[in-house]
């Protein structure tokens, strides 16, 4: 597991999740940075997510880890299920992007996806 304080050049520490939009194989997170500026994170190849009322919560960091089907599936039935339901022919590695709450230091939002892109924006 790797703990990150940035996605691309965007600092996560002390920022707030403004909204989460989940689609069939994508996700979009709108984020307000500590300085009041805004960013959007776009996840592609999404196969699952877990949300613990993340909207409005302040972040500390992002934990990332690659899903290893054999070991992870045995430890977590949810991961086993999303890996089994993954569309055939998809070969890209899946990474768990776990957004860590600054209050509890535990994941409040987990996105299981092939990749993420970040973008600073002036407004949502």
C-alpha cells in the first residue's frame, strides 16, 4: 500500500470532497482544495466503489494499492465479487484509490479503477 498526498499535482491534504458521481464504468469526484480552488478527479475502468458518506468530509491522504485477485478476493468478499463481475477482455491492472479521512484516518471513499486523471478547474 502506498500513501500519497497528491493526485497529479493536486494536494489532497486538508481538501474536501464536494461531490461523487458514479457511472457504470467511470467515476467523477469534485474536490475543493485547502486554498479554496477546485479540482476534478476522473476515474476510468471503474469496477466498483465503497462510499462511507464521503461528501463534505476533509481528507488527509490517498492510499493506493493494486488488486491481486488471489490474495485480495479471499480476504474480502466484496473484492471477489467485483473482480468476478469485471467485463471480459479487460486486462488492465485494477488499483484501489482509498481516500483517507483527516478525522478518522480511515478510508471514506474507495474507487476500484484502471486509472485516474486530475484537473484543476475554476468552477464546477
